[in-house]
């Protein structure tokens, strides 16, 4: 029970910090401002996070873990490449729009990471990119994707999905489920998906 309370408080600090980093930028937010927003003292925050950089690194950790776990979940489920690609894009889109503050911080604050943390997260991102490229290559090898360059296709899909949080509005004409379906269809179009004849 004590650990659950601690985790709840830690998550609350992180959630508000993420919102502030998105609104004002990492450099524009102080621990004082965060404490004021949370209506707590600075020592309370330092009980859970060593400093502002520790908060930022935790945000990156959660974002990249979400990506890699989504990839792992898709790849360990037996399915043909086109189904795996559609599921992966759906997961990626949903994660971006449901956690738009975290996504924005992830994309905008890389320069404020220390060199060790930056390298760690770049390696993780390359791992994701390599697995996406390999998935597309399997589709090419199976004859269901007709694109001629798996690397360019992977980077194009990544770029298409990465910025969806910037323009998608939950109160707009598309629900998240509809958006996921449309983005998955776009990804399949991008790789030149051609259903196999039975």
C-alpha cells in the first residue's frame, strides 16, 4: 500500500511536469513553478526526483518503453506482415494522441538530455526503426508489399505517425479508432500493399 501511494505521487508529479514542459519548454520550467502548480514544496518533489533532468529522462523512458513494448506485442503475435504493420501503426497512433503532452516533450526536448541519456534513447529509437524496417522487408519478401526500399518506407511511416498529435483533435470529425484505422490504411498504401490472391 505504501509503495502504491508513492507511485501515485510520483506519477502525479511526472504528469504535471510533462504538461508544463509541453507548454513552456524544459528551460522555461523551474522546480519552483512545478511545486507551485502541484501545491507542494520543492523538497516534496526532490523526494521523488533528483532534479529536473531526472524528470525529463523519466518522460523519455516512458515514451520509448511504450513504443518498444508495442512493437514487441505486435511481433510476438503470429500474423502476416500486413496485419502486423496495421496493428503497429494503430498502437503508435493511439499512443501519440492519448499521450500528446508526453509525445510533444519527446519530440522537442532531446537537446536537453545529458549525453549518456541521449545515446541510450537514440539506441532504443534505432532499435524500433530497425524492427519496423525488417517488418516491411518481410512483407516485400512475401510479395505483399511492393515498395522498393524498406528503409525509406519505414522512415516515411514513422514520420507520418510521429507528428499526428500536432493536428489531431479528439473533438473533431474522427474518433481515435477511426483515425487509427485510416492511418493504418495509409501505411499499407505507402508500402504498396497488394493482397495475395487465393
